[in-house]
């Protein structure tokens, strides 16, 4: 079931494992081949997701002295792939 709101969302992958890297490579090859046949131009993008109990979460938490934002990171924050536990895979039109 697709829980993301974007129409370009494909799936969530564990991009640190060999299987995840193979999935990303397969999507990139598929998009490249389809673009060559159709004359379109698309790109595969990975968006990092923090995940639960991520040891890198402190890098993205909000430190506010007056405690105005006690909820930590924002939902619209970009997480570096190196710090992310998983990644969402999107295929965008150029």
C-alpha cells in the first residue's frame, strides 16, 4: 500500500544493503532504457528517511532554549543519505 502522497513515489529501500543497491540500480537501468525508447527524460531520486532509533538523529533535532519546538525535527527536512536509515525512491520527469 502506497502511503506517500506523491504520485512519483515508487517504494522505500534500505539503500545501505546490497539488495537495496541492486534495486536502485535496476530502477535506474529500467528508466534509462524506457527513456531511450520513448524519447522521454526522467530521473531516479533517493530521499533519505530518518527511521526509528537512528544514531544520527541528533544532527537533525531542533535545539531551542525556550522550548518552543519540543517535537524535534521537521517533517519537511532533507536527510542526507549517509545519515538515513532508509530511502524513498522517486521517479521524476525532467
